C-alpha cells in the first residue's frame, strides 16, 4: 500500500511511496524539483542526481506537467514547504507521460473559455481542487446539521407535472407522451413529506432554464430544502441563521488549507458568528435608497466613500508603479528587478479591479436611489444593502406580487407575504430563499389562478390543506451559491464539477 500527502506528518523521517501527478516541475543540472499532487494534497519532491543515479535522474527530467508517477523517498521536514514536508527521492516510476498538457500552472494566462472547455482537466488545478474540497465539506456540514437536529432526508422527484417557482424558466420534457418539467424545486413534495415526518430536508438537483449568462445562475444546481411542520417564519429565520452559521464554521475549522489557497479573507466569513440582522422589505428599501441609516451608516454615502477610496487607490498605485519603473530603468540587480517587475504586475491587476469598481459604483448608486417599491432586488442592490451591515442579512415580508404562489400572506396585509431571503455580505447576495406556507385553501386556490397555473396538477398539493393542515415553513439553500460565498469566488461556473448553464452543455 502507498501513502498519501495529507498524512506525511505521520511518516516524518521515514520512507514512503506516493502515487500521483506532476503539478509543476523545475530542473537544475543536478536536481529535479517536482511538485506532486495526489488528490489529498500537494508536496514538493526533490530528485538529486547523487541520490538516484544518472539513469533515474534522466528519467525524472522527462517528467512533464500532469505526467503520472510513483515516487519513493524519505519524508523530511521543511518549513519553506507549504505542507511543511518534502520528499527526498530514492526511486521514481513513471505511469504515463503527459504530452503538451493544455493548462498552465498560472491559469490567469488562459481565457475563461479555454479553461471551461477543458473542465475535465481544469478540475486538477490547485484552485479547483480547493473549491471541490470546500464543496464536499459544505455537503457534510449540511447533512450533519440536519441529522443532528432530527430532520429526515428525503428525495423528491425530478420529473414533475407542474411549475412551482414561476413558469418563465421551466425546462420542458416529454414523459411517455405527456408534458413534464424538470423540477425547479422539491418543496411541494417536501411539504407532503413533512406532514408525514415532521421535519425533513431534500438534497437534490434542481433545474431552471435561466436564459442569461450571469455569474450567479446555473441551469442545473443543487438545492437543500428543509420543511418543518408547526414552524412560523420567525422560527424559520432562527433555523436559517443557526444552519448557515454551522456550515460556515465547519468549513473554517476543517478547510484552512483550502481557504488559504483560495486567498479567502477569513474574517469576512467569521461575521456569521454575529446575530444576523432581520429587516422587513419596506425598511430594507429605505436603507437601500439612503433614506434610513443603519448604525450611523448610510448606504449611498458608503458607496460614495468606497468610490473615493477606489479612486485614491488607483492614484497611489499608479504612482507606485511609475516609481518602480523608474528605479528599474536606473539599473538594479536581477533579483531586485524580478521582484519589482512582479510587484508591478500585481499592482496593475489591483488597479484593474479598482477601475471596475469605479465603473460599477455610480451605476449601483443610481439603481439604489431609483429603487421602486415592489421591485425585486438586483445583484447590485443586494451588494449595496448588505454593505451597511457586517453579518449576513435576512430580508422578510416581501411584496406578494413578486413572490411564489405558496407563500403565506401577512395577517391583515395581503400585499405582503411571509417570505425571507438570506443575503450574504460582500456582493455574494441571495443564498437562501424561504417562507411560511399558505395554509388557507381558498387563498391558495385563488393564488394558483392568479399565477395562471393549471389547477389539476396541484390537486394533490391542495390535499395537504384538506387533511390535517398545519402552519409550516421551509427554505431552500442554493449549494453553489454557498460554495461561491464561502470560497469567495465570483462565478458559479467554478462551484460545481461540471456546470450546466446557458451556452454550456460540454464537457
Ligand atoms: O429562492 P428560490 O427560487 O426558492 C425556492 O426554490 C423555494 N422553493 C425554496 C423553499 O422555500 N423550499 O431558490 C432557493 C435558492 C436561492 O436562494 C439560490 O440560492 C438558489 O436556490 N438558486 C439558484 N442557484 C443557482 N442558479 C440558479 N438559477 C438559482 N436559482 C435559485
Ligand atoms: Mg429567491
């Protein structure tokens, strides 16, 4: 049996055999430095001509990126190595030479399309490796939380006979000659099961034909939908808070290495340990428009300050670049020049980010100031709103008109429903949508009509109100939105192994 990189600590000073692939390789006259990856992690391996002999050394020198090999060697402590250990090789065995691997270590050299077309290979890169491990940790955290809280996991069907979340983004299909749709949600089935089991959660793929190319929409995504009998929307919000806090904290505890690779600002994730502010929709839009301050902060002013800071940052960084360029021209040692050139490159990319902010913020301010009551929040509105809070924010009591038919009306105020969205900070936006469910069968029937939905496919659903109807609530967490937030990545295309979205069906 061979050993694994993530357990090198156990083998310090001893001989191990590792099996994996070349992540990166560099060759000197007498040494080969190979960064191996084996799925569990990354480890530097040193192959010295003096240790392995001329023939093996020549073999090692042929190792190209993503060639597969086994290495035998001693585990040596090395504080400069990321994982703290390196392998001093005594033998090498090659499985397969990879010729012209199409992805460079520095992914930034490729366009997004180049990488997305090669998703089956891209998954091997360090960033993607880290993201998939965080995703796995999130999944484990979700099951752990609900199982401990006494929820039953249920599987809801993927072929469905009705729409539940609006008819505009349905994927139609043919079910033995009858029209059917890929499930937009498992919720309605979850409601049925919760009347049998009390507290349940679904965990499955859901489908939305979102015909637009945005960083936060997939056509196929995974949703976790708990549904609880006898829960009000207030209890629902308590659960959303406790649940997301648990999952984030589990990742903080178990994914340190991964989050470091992703350069995630951990302090921004630790905000989940504060109480989540709960703001009714009408108050949220006052805050958004800058009509109401939060803890002395005004949403519009905060954006203006951010804009000024970005402009100042650009000025300072531009000056810094000019000074470094001048110094390089004046002549300096190779090491110092290389250092300064690298610094200039990174300053340029920081400037590009700030320039993007300078282009965006004025549009965001305009959208926020002109926000009309009854609209749904756009991406930038969520960013502007959450910016005045530190922790994730829950917005509740939404206008009836923009929410799904099954949401319960606020008592005495049918223009609003007891829906709730959880908005993650720093522009990550909506990660959870949920509500208390309508229990009044007459209201529900009317709502189905108002939404122009056919009654027949909902007859079974109405039975849940006919036989032992009880107050109940639930919510849906978008798994990929959660991965995006925790990993701190911009686009959902990196949060799922093989994304399915508008314009992308392969690989
Ligand atoms: O807000 P949504 O549409 O709510 C529901 O589907 C309810 N049935 C949930 C419930 O109460 N049981 O979707 C829930 C979450 C969103 O907050 C978002 O995180 C994610 O699902 N989501 C998407 N993720 C990726 N791509 C899309 N196209 C998504 N649409 C929704
Ligand atoms: Mg929603």
